[in-house]
């Protein structure tokens, strides 16, 4: 009898310990897969813990962070309301030089304007730098044809090199310098959708993107900075454009066949005029991959009351990691700002790529609206936001060519400007407010988040029930009964 009791007790202990081990291991695995960042951790700490380093990226330039403070004369403009008029007004008045940095140049009349300037003033110095490639095949073909028309007219065209040791990603910057004193920063390309055609005899325009830009007048200091620190260094590693440098099999068309692919049965009626301001302000150029990520994050971290964002898209910095586990450093900074009481509004395009980040923002208390709502007052003719706008506390404006994704910040050449002036911010904020009112409220409901503060480190303190956790209890009870009966 004694031997039977000992065997039964031993079996009971072995079975119980085995299942308890499985339960504990199951709890730990569950915790490892459900990581929630604590508000006590900064974005930098979070990403250091998962071996991400976002502070610096390889670049053939080392562009310094520079502030220009003084009284500056600026023109503020937006597409599709007034961009075409502002851009062509200054372009056609150029006298000595034009240096254009552009992802795509698919609007034929831009190229015709540059050619006309060269023909009428052979001494004018015009050069164009474009990306080696683009996402869309039609943009490749149209830009290739445009580039060839410029070269045929004696205007040098360069394309970003394919040498990954010098430049990786796309040449996506959109800036140009006129007469060594005018600097333009824009979110849009020289394309029909980003510089939208106006109808003859009216103030209406065709279907186009929301884009924003700024022109800084009579600023040789800023023009010199852009030319010396960015333009000349990028051209130095660029290739002289040839038909095969963009697309070896592109269909060659003369520029006369490059036409805006826009139908206009309905028209968007412009609401906003361009505005000229001459005031004291601080202007800070920024570029990727050199410094723009750090600058964006620093301004988000500085926000005390409000943040407005209008961007074409916001994506993960690592597509293999869920939003809840490891958001991008900028999204992490936005969540941190929300947690300290900042009111944040985000507007992105209505498409499948926006669903995940929209739901993530909403579940973290950040309001989101989509652009491209066909039922809005614009009747769908203000079709997409191609904009890259960030406004901090109604005082600071960041305008650029930078989408909120990893490639834009870490691989592409992008360009932008930080403007510290409340009246400048008011202009762009008024446009944002109009688009916000017309935006579509996404079909996602708020899911309350746990208020428990946790960290990224593994813990076994959880109230979650692990499957089959009741089995050890039953087995233990049965073993005790067996032992008791054996004693009888």
C-alpha cells in the first residue's frame, strides 16, 4: 500500500509540474507578442531597444542645420488654387539663372517656358536635375521626352546616379533657384496634377492635388546655401542625362505630345489666393537623408498645444512589424505628444494604405480624416493630398517633399523648409481647416486602450487566461483522491 501511495504521489507531482511549466511558458510567450510601449519611454529609447538607429543615414552630403533669421519677403501658394499663376510668374521673369531640382517634369509647358527663355536669352544659365526613375511608367515616358526636349535646346539635364554608394532611393526633391536670389520649396512636381491647369476665361481649374509651396524673395543668403550645399553636391554625383538613364525601353515622344491627362467635366473653384508677406521670421532648410527626420521629430517633441498634419501617406518604417508593436519614430513621437495633452489632427488620402495607420491613430485618441471624399463640397475634383505639411502650435510650419515613410527619410533626396512665423502658419492652417471640413470621417471606431503602464521588457505579470490552465488543478485533485483512497 505504501508503495502504491508513493507512486501515485510521484505521478501527480510530475503531471502537475509539467502543466504548470506549460502554463507559465504560454503566459511569457503571450506577453512577448503583445508589447505596449509605456509613455515613460521616449521614441529614441523605444527604437534603441529593438536595435533601430534613426539618427543618421549615409549620404554623399553632410548638410549642416542652418537657421536664417531676419526680415524676409515670401510668397505663399497652394495647388490647385493658385500655384500655376505664382510659379509661371516668377519662372518667366528669370534673367540670369534657373536651377531646377524635380522628381518629374511631365508638364510640357514648363519645358517650353525654359526653352523659350534660353532661345530669347542664350546667356541665361539653366540646368535641370531629375530622378533617375519614377514609380509610374507614364511619368517615366513623359519626363524622358521632356528631358530630351531640353537637351535638344541646349539645356543641361542631369539624373540621379544609380550608384548606390552615392545615392540610394529616388531623387524626390522639389525646389528651384532663380537668379541666385529666389528659392522655391514645393510639395508637388512640375506635373499636371500638382501644378493644375486653369481653364481659359475662368477662375476654375481642372482636377488636381492639394500641394503647398513657398517662394522666398531677395534672399541671396538662402539661395547660396541651397546652391552650394545641395545643388552642386548633388550634380557632382549625378549622371549626365541620356535616354537610357531613365528607362531603357521608354517610348520616345516629342514634348509637343506631352499633354495633361486630365478630364474636366466638372471644375474645382479656387478658394485661396496666394499671399505675400514681408516680416521677421526664421527659415531653416532641411533635407533627407541628412537631417530632416531629426528636425521633424524635434518639432513634434516641442509641441505644447496642437499639431496638424496633411500628408500623402504615413507608413511603417519596418513593414514586418505591427503598428502596435513598433510604430515609426515619427508616429511614436505623435503618440507621445498626444499622451502629454497635445491635440493632433491628421489628414491623409483615402486608400487601402491608410487603413492601418488611421485605425492606429484613432485608437490612440488622434483624430483622422481622409482626403478624396467624392461627396465633399469639392465634388471630388480636389482629388488627393499630395501635400507634406506639418504645423506646430499654430506657429511653426514645415513644408517639404517628404512623405511620412522610411524611404523618404532614409534613402531619398528630399528638400523642405521650416518657417517660424505665425502669419505664415495661419495661411496654411486656413487651407488645412477647409480641407478638414471637406474630409471624410473614416469608418473606424475608437477601441479603448489599457491604462496600465507597461514596458517593452518581458513580464509574466498578466491577468490573461492561458488555454488549458484548469487542467493542472483537476489532475492535482484526482491525485489527492487516489492517495486518500489508497490510505483507506
